[in-house]
C-alpha cells in the first residue's frame, strides 16, 4: 500500500561534517565550535544541519566505512568539555602537537587523541567526575545490545595488532563462547574504556542536539546501506552476511561503471543475506534505525537503490566491472521497521542507476528522493534531464552538490563545454567563475523541491582543492577539509538568510 509522503516543509540547510569544524586540536569537535556553527545556521535562516555518518572510522578515514554501524567517532569528543568536567587537566595538554588549521591529520589524531581519551578514562576510574557514574551505568545498560559486542571487538582488534577480525585466532574469530568469556576477562580494562569513550561521545552529541533544537535547527544524519567488512557488525552478525567458514566474504558490494568511475566502485563491503534477516523479522535493521532515530531528525540512506537490488561482485576481485544485480528485500524490511517504529523520517539517496523497482520502493514508502544540480546539464537533449530545476518534484531534496561531488565552483571550472553551453542556454546567462555558484544556489532554492541543501564549501565559493571526497580513491585529502573560525562571517549568514526569505524557505519560527 502506498503511504502518504512525509511532510517536509519548504526549507533549506547546510551540509557540513563535524570533522570539518574549526578548533585547536586538529579536527572538529562537539563543543564550542559546533554550537557556533548552529548559531550561524540559525542566523542564516536555515532549518537543517546535514552531517555524514558519525561512526568510528578506520583505514582510509571514510565515514562510510566505520568499525560499527551503531558506535560514535571518538575523534569528535570535545576535549575542552572533558577538561571542564575534571577528566583532563592542563598538564595533559602540555605535549599537544601543532595541528594544521585547515586539514585533518587522521594518523596524528589516532595517536594523540586516543592518548588523551585514555587519560580521561584513567581520571574517571580514579574518582574524577563522580557525577557521571550513574549516567554511565545507565548508558551501558541501555546500549548493551550493540555496545558490548563493539567494545569486545575493539579490544580483540587491539590485542591482534589491528588485524581485521577474520585474521584473528579462529576461536575468537568464530565467537566460540569459551574464547569470548576468556577475552572478556583478560581484556576487561580495554573493554570498559571503550564503553566509557562511547558514553562521552553520545553524551556530547546529545548536548549538541539539544542546543540545535533550542535554536530551531534539526539534524539530517546519514547511514550507509552497508557495513564495513572490518566491523563489529560483520563479526558479531556473521550469519546475516555471505561469509565462508574462514570468515572470508564470498561476494562483496560495489557499483558498476558510472559517472564517477569507468571501472565501477569496488567497495568491498559484505553483502546482506536477506533471507536470513527475514527469519528474525529484520531485527538488526529495526535496531539500526531505532539507534539512528535517537541521533537524528531525518536520516539520509546512502545508496538507497541497494534495497531493491545490490551489485554483487565475486570475491576476490580487482574492479567492480564483473558483477550482477541481485534482488534485495527492502520492501519487507522497511515494512517491518515501520511496523516497529512508526513512520520513518528517511531521505532516499536515489542517484546513479535508478530502475523502476527502485522508484517504486521509494514511492511506496513516501521517501523523498535526491537531485544534484551538477548532474542537470549534461547529455545531448539536456531539457529532459530529471535534475533540471523545473523537473524536480516537491517531495525531493535538491543539492548543488554532495560530499562526493566537486565543489560547485570546481565543477564549473572543469565542466565540459557542452555542460557550460547547456547551463548558459537554460539560464540565459553567462556567469563568471565567481558568480556561478551563487546562481546555482539560487536555482536550488527557487526550485519546487521541498528541501534545498548546500555544502558549506559552496557557500564559501571554494574551488576543487576544497572538495570533501573523490569517490573510488583513498587520496590523502579525502575527508580532511576544515574551515577556519574566521570563515563563518556574519555577512555570509545575512546573504543566505536573504536568499532563504526570497525563495519562501524561511519557516514561521525563522
């Protein structure tokens, strides 16, 4: 049965991952600068702050390849808050490295920040911040369903020198009860430290969310459709994926050749065994959405088309070219989740190869889809392009670009001449490099799409050197971009607010 679409009010927002916030310790944190950004959004008349996945990142630093689908990223924990609560002291900061102000050094974060969090835990065990004890115990009890496995996973991973779980000793790789009991005993300190660090993250994120609500700002979160191969989810839920007896995947996820790559994208994520998930009523998915709905007001599902069918690539493979589309059970899963949790506040990332079954799944549940204006001006007969502003639907979210695109200024500089010609024809204009981005932003805001979202880099009118990610690569600059505190100028907020008012996207509370 077709459901009524979610009621997305005409509004707008800004895409910025928290790691890109400014601050003194080399990466964005959930403290003062997060609140300053929220204040700026409110001054700019925005309703939404969109973030990427908030999970703990591993090799490649991608937020879309996390060690857990439920855990939070320790790098985001605000150290100044810990100092204010007595968990850290001035002496703990004596050997603070000199951090670049506009790029994240994830390797340095891994070493130094984990040392700082270790000190905070030691302080807590030693009696600091006793007011947190009851809250910590309540957190452990409430989140035990994922937290216990994740804490054990991280402790075992460290004990095995950082190796992926399917390279561990067979007894713990295969989760033999006696081996797990022994590990819980031997690694109890490491396990409890991980629980405490997760408690700190979720406590600080809750405070940021509360501050955002006070300022009229809602958060759009992001969950990747797949889990990482090297994750507690894959290790603890091995029967819900396609693995052999040694814990090696038999097939992995990716996408065929497309706009981003001539050989496709070989993601390497394990693929879901949908029939096995059906047997327990899709319990894992219910818990995953339940957890996400605690964190976010709206949830963008990355690679939504994978709920209709997934690109299945035999393992091992060097590229994603030789795969096949295999049907999924997204309709049954979403119905089970909806029956358990109610109407789902989901945005479907329906970009790429979209077939009628994907559109039906999206529309049957009333999920808003996505449109990217950078995709609107290519091809021969560009006038029939679904992403052109006049072709957009109301129940849709329009972006100038996303984290996987070039910045809009960079896109214009490197666009094919046909794309530039089509843009000039469509708009009856001839923009300069400096004026193109404001024009694209206006096209997005003037469109009929209920929600318009712009990456902060576009508001700053930045070039290609400041893009967030280049899909299909593990480049040194992927995911590292940060803005400086002085970049968030009041006149930019005033200009964005004026555009929001002019295009009818300012809510009644704005």
